[in-house]
C-alpha cells in the first residue's frame, strides 16, 4: 500500500511540475466556461441600425429616441432616400433599417393608425428575427404608454421585410460558416502536422541546413496544400449550390480569389503552429482545440459579435474566420464586389504576411 501511495504522490509531483498539464487541467476549463458563457447568447445588444424618416415629426422623433435609448440598438445612420437602403446593407455594418411612412404623426392622429417598415439583413436569420421582435416590443410599449389616457387607441402597424433571405432559410447562414470552419481547420491542421512530422523524424534539420533558404522551405511546404485546399473549397461550393440550393449573387471569380486568400492565411497559421508544436500530437491539439472554439464562437458564424462583451469583440478581430465570413456572405448572398470588401481582404492579407514573417523568424532562430 505504501508503494501505491508513493506512486500516486510521484504522479502528483509530475503533474504539478508540468506547467502544460496544469494549463490543460485548470486553464482550459476556465477559458472554455468563460468563452461559452459570454459568447453563446440569443440576445442582441448594440446592433447598428439605420432610420429613413419620411415624416420627420415629433412622433417619429420620439419613437427613434425610444429605440436609440434601449441597450439593444445603436442608430448609426440616417438615410435620406430609399435608394440608399441597399447600399447601407451591402456595407455590412447596418443590420436593420426602420422606414417611417410620410405624415406618420398625422395619420396616427386622424386615422388612429400609422405604418412603418422594418427591413432586416436576413443573411443571419436568427439575428434578423430577434431584431424584428425587439423592435416590435419597443413599439408595443410605446403604444401602451400613449393609449393610457385616450378613448380611441392609436395603432402602429409594423411591416416586416427580410432582405437577402426572405424565406429565412437557415442553410444560408450555415453554409458560409461551415465552409469557413472546414477550410480553416483542415488547412491549418494539414500544414502544422506536415512540418511537425519532419521535426519528429529529424529531417527538418536537414532541410533547414540545406541550400534552400527558410522562406523557400516554408513556401515549398505550403504550395501543395494550397492546391489541395482549393479543390476542397470547390467541392464545398459545388455541394452547397447543387444540394442546398445556395445562391451566388456575386462574382464566382471574386469568390474563388477570396477563398484562395483565406486558404493561404489558414495555411500560414498552420505553419506558425508548427513552429510552436514539437510533435504531431501537440500540433493536432492546438489546431483543433485552439482554433475550433474561437472560430465557431467568435467569428460571428452562429452568435452575433455585437452582443458579446467588449473584450471578446476585440479578440474576434484577430480571428481570420470572422473576416472571411463577412466576405463570403457579401459575395454569395448580397452580390457585392471588391469595392465593399476591400477592407476585409486587406486584413486577411496583413494576417497572412504576419503569420509567414513570424514563422520565418522562428525558423531562423532554430538555425542559430
């Protein structure tokens, strides 16, 4: 029995001396519960909306102030004409537009009813439904407050219109997200395992002291996987079109170019992971556990980023998948071009250059 107790004590000592084991045991669960607790929510907060007020009277101003005062919405734009609504949606920041009819206040007083239109960006059907429900709830509260002291009740009639996905098909949200996750995880995992395999076999040292420069070794490792990942992307797009009836409103060429850019970004991230991990097992764990949760939770794939706490919103900006989801939804569902997506494209290019530069630096350090 003493031998067994001594053996157990020894195992405890090994665990407490190994900082990586302690991190997996205590750090990962804490990080996961915080991430899940704050990121997984069906509520909306600080959603950017725009207003088109044809009436511009005291009643519409009061309703606008009431909506703006809530924690759920932030009015960031006042649109002057209906032709500008589509432009506002294509920029990607505005998630809803409230369109007041002309003579809103007069109609409410004379006819006891007035109408307004709620247009929502339904590329994310769940968020679109939530936005509509929240706005309707605010309008109902306003009506109840106004109808307390009058005999004939006022009636505000909201008319809802879902833009880009009028049937609210959930597949329109899931296909871009799933495509992003598959491309990122597969690409990052393939390159990270490929290079750590060389490390384990000892052949990486031979490559690094060969006449090939470090950046040539890295690029040479990445090129075959670019081709394989492009084939993977083509299969995913083909299946989404033929089986799930996913529309592609924009340019197929632009979709292909942006997909290649994202694949290169993911492969560069895999290279970076390979410089940190010493074994294939460690690379696999970092690629799966270290990337899967942030990609699913912080990319805006399922849960709206604007509803998350500010620190998580900031962290989401360093997740490449967030920017690619914006790009792919813009091309496939909104039909926008590079004039609307140049910022997201530049961010992915900058991330790619950063990952590759850091990887080359790491390899140079190994040679010294």
